[in-house]
C-alpha cells in the first residue's frame, strides 16, 4: 500500500469557537480536486468534509509529519464547483461564521451520514426519467405589462425588481423567463425561491404542470426543510448532477449546487423569512444577488411590497442622482383580467363597544358574504385563545417562570404554553397565588376568534340553507404532516366559508373565491420600537388584501367589489392611509425619507452582537469589555463605525438565559465588514477571560432584520 503522500486542505464542521482554523490539513494517497467530498477523522469521529482550495493544497508532506489520512473519498459525486465554493466562502466571511460550518450546512444532512459505498448504492438507483420531449408548451397569452417585463428581463442584465400588484401575474412571468432560458440552453438550470414551505406545494404544482411534459418528470425538484432527509438528498443530487433543471425551495436552496445556474427568482423578496435567524444568519435574498453576479446568472426579485432596501436599490436615475440604483425596476400595476384591488374599509374601534372583537359593520359584511356563498378570511397574528390568563382578585398573570413573557392560554387542550421556551402547564382552576376562582383570559388569539365567530354566525345560512362553516389555520392546527395542505385544499374546494388564521394564510396563496379579508387587530405593530415594524405591517396587510378578489370573472359574476377591512384605534395612521389607496410607492417614499434623515438602513449598514448568559450583568459585561478592547486596539474601520452601548433584548430572558445585544452602524458596508473581521478574534479572546466565564454564547448578526 503506497504511503499517503499528498496534503489536502479540508473544510469541515469543527465545534464553534474551538480555536481550530477554518481548514484542516489531511494526507491523501492521491491528489484530490478542490470540491471533492471526503470523509476524514476528527477526534474520535469520522466526518464529512469538502476539499478546499489552498495554495499548498497539493504540496508534498513534510518529513516525519503525522498528518491523519483522508478516510474515504465520495467518488460518486462530482466535485463541488468553484462558484459554489466561492459562494460558501463569501457567506462565511460576510456573516462572520466558519467556512466549514457554512459548507456543511449547505449540504444535505444525509450526505454526512452515508459512507462512500452507501452513497454509491444510492446513486445507482434510477431517478425519474429526465430528458426533453418535443412537446411544445402551450403558453397563455401574456398581458401587455407581463410581456413588457418578460422582454426586458430577456434583453437586459439585471438584477431586476419586478414590482407587481398582488394578482398581476408575477408567477406567470417567472414561468416564462424560466422556460425561455431552459429552451435556449439544454444545460441551463433555474433556482426559484419562495419564503415559506407552505407556499411550495402550489408553486410546485404550477411548475411541474408546466415543465414536466416538456423537460421530463425529474426536471423540477424541491428543497426545503419540510422534506425528509432522503428526499432532500435526492433533490440535491439531481440539482448537483444537472439532471434537475429547476430547483424550487426556501432560503436554504440558495446554497444548492447548480452547475448550470442561469436564473434565480426570489418571490416575495421582502419576506423576513429569507433571513435565517439561527446559526449563520444569512439573507438568502442578498446571497442570491451576490451569487447571480458571480455565476453570471440573472436575478429576478418579485414583490407587490418590495423591501425598502430593494426599492431603494432600484430607484430610477434623477438629475440629482444620475446613476440611480443598481437594479432594474419593472412595474406591473394591473391585476389580471382587469380585476380591481380590494376596497379598503377602516373601522374606528374607538366608536365601538369596549370589548367588541368584531365591529357591527364588519360582522354584517361577513354575514352577507356567507349568505352569497363567498369566502372571507380573518387575520389575527396571534395563535392560542388568549395571550395571558389573569386573576381579578390579586392581579396574578400567567407569566412563564423561565422567560420574560406570558404563557399563552390554549383552550382546546386546556394548557398554558410559553411560545418562547415551550414550557407547558395544565390550566389552573384557581389562582395559583390567592386561590381565587376568578381567573380570566385577557386579549385574544385565533382560537378565541374562531369560537366567537361560530357563535356570532350560528344563525347565518349559506345559499343552500346549510350553516356557515368556519375553519382555522395556524401553527397549532398544522403541526401534523400534510395537515396544512389538507386544510388549504378544503378552502380551495369551497368547503370553508370563513377562514381564521395567522399570517400563514395571508401570503402568496392563489385563493379564487375569497372576496373579503379582515385584519381585526393590527394595531400592535404601529408603536413597536423596531424601525421596520410599520414596513412589515404594511406589507402584510397589502399581501392579505391581495388574497381577495383574485378571480376577475368570479368577481364580475358576484357583482360586489372585494374588500379589505381594518379595525383600528388609529384608523388615520399613515400605514392605513397608504393601504387605503394601495399606494406602496407613496408609503415607501415617506419611509425612505424618514430613514434617510435618521441615517438608517438602507442609508446605513448595521450589525448586532448578541450575548447570552445566566445574568444580564455578565451578558452586558462581555459586550462592554469587547468594545473596550476594540477601542483600545484602534481596530480598522472604527473611525466610521458607531458602536452603541449594550442593551437587553425586548424579550430579555428566554429559557432562563439572559440576552443582551449591541448595535453597530456605519455608512460604509466595507468599513463595517473590515471592523467585524478584525473584532472577531478579539471577541473570542474576551470570551476566554475568567471574568466572562458565565457567558453561554455570543453571535454576530450582520444586516439584522429585527433590532
Ligand atoms: P401574482 O404572483 O402576481 O400574485 P399570479 O401569477 O398568481 O399573480 O396570477 C394570478 C392569476 O392570474 C393566476 O391564477 C394566474 O394563473 C392568472 N394569470 C396570470 N397571467 C395570466 C394571463 N396572461 N392570462 C390569464 N391569466 C393569467
Ligand atoms: Zn389571585
Ligand atoms: Zn418560557
């Protein structure tokens, strides 16, 4: 047996902050190309790794070196290409994480567990027959607005922001652009991302229906966390080998290996779920832009309510700003079939009886819709029955003992549940403090809404004289696998008259018979300390309004306009004013003006460092000490980076862990990046000092979405 003779650098997942560098060296019997998947020993385990580019990657082993040898090579899988490795390296650098961590998180989990022989067997199994047919795709005629967008996307370089009203036919434009590209080049691949798993089934149906007859049954694959590990591996391999032409997925799909990538679509690009909130806190939308530029793929962002970042980046040139933004803005204002957008009805809750959940006019409107056989959708962004239980006699509240939050009252299963740490109790019959039986729910959640609607509509009949049917969709009703699909199918099939739910039902769904949407209690977000709260609320309400009246022919036959109702104690608030006229542009202009004056994103760049510890003092002490160290060392970038003092998070304690954070802000992204890179090792050193022993973890969040 020849002695191992070549040195290779391998990216693998080492325990975080273990002090081990990004790449580890191993010995190999033969040279291995960068991107090759290998199994290597790490401590007493054997783990998956990727051979990485390194200057000395093929150098000779020094005499007497005792490097450990590569344990196995996953020969069946082609090496991951340079664009993929560059994407991973960039994401690691930009989001301040270890290279190996990002690389391993980007690969399907099952790849980590399979030995080369097992993988080889898996690869032998025939997949669905790919292969093109001569069947021409029967395309529907595009509207003039769609055609104009399509031809510009085809002719120009991008990146593009497709700013199209809800129901303007954005998805149809995506389908056309994908088709055009796949037909022009038999090796081309497209990546289409959606914000939430619950939006993938409907989209998958549309893509498979359109493309499978032409490009083969295996041409479209999905990638999201709702899939089993074997399914994910299968999709991943299909994309990596080039057999899959289209990958549909959630944010994780941005890391899919796609050697023929030519187009990336990011649908509902404003959606916060594109930002990963654990581990490496990357933005899939921002990485899509980067990846597209690097790999020479077109990038198409789409939304009816673009993020202010993308809106600003797509500003047209003006005399004062002759360059304009980097993105090309494409506008599709009209709904398909000349359907009208929902008429917005605001109810001033100051004029309503004190405890009314449904104002009289809203209830009347829902009743009329039910009587005509139309569907309504009621939105409340809080699940459970009531957010807190309260004792009238002594003031006790159902506080979670482990978090600075209330336990939520769930009536269906008689529990008090903390939505932050999961701590669950049976609902007490008497006040745990004073023994009084006089304990009551305060506030309301979707369970209560469903219950009250059932009572309020109990006498209301549908056109066929049967009683109104009410359904609820939220995280509690959709826990079981397939439950959400089944519930949505019921709505689509017309088996539900009034649908109650959280934001889960507000986004993306192409409901055909919903004619009324109501937000019963949207005020909470108006006075939030988060500067993005009104942007998010506006987007959510516009999205929700967009679920109504999507079928122009149906609306014409019904003869009444579709409506979006908002119940508020501040009905004249700017958010609702802009909603009334569906005027995203005016809303964005006003918000951007405020952001510019306050030097906030997108006019500045931010990052957070968060520290978790047993006490606030330790958490904040760590941040203060690390800041002092940075200042003492005069780190690069400090002159243009503002470091704010540490503060507790809004929900300060979760699962008995105290959380603090500090904000960094700069007008220069480069300076902020340079500072963070220099600070990272200093944070590690600070952490290892004895006075910060109580620190549990710290993490960096670059371009944070919530502050
Ligand atoms: P969006 O993604 O902008 O909300 P969709 O692409 O889902 O809109 O389109 C809304 C509805 O209009 C869908 O049911 C779609 O099939 C239909 N549609 C889209 N484009 C056309 C067209 N050119 N002609 C007829 N119907 C269309
Ligand atoms: Zn009490
Ligand atoms: Zn808790």
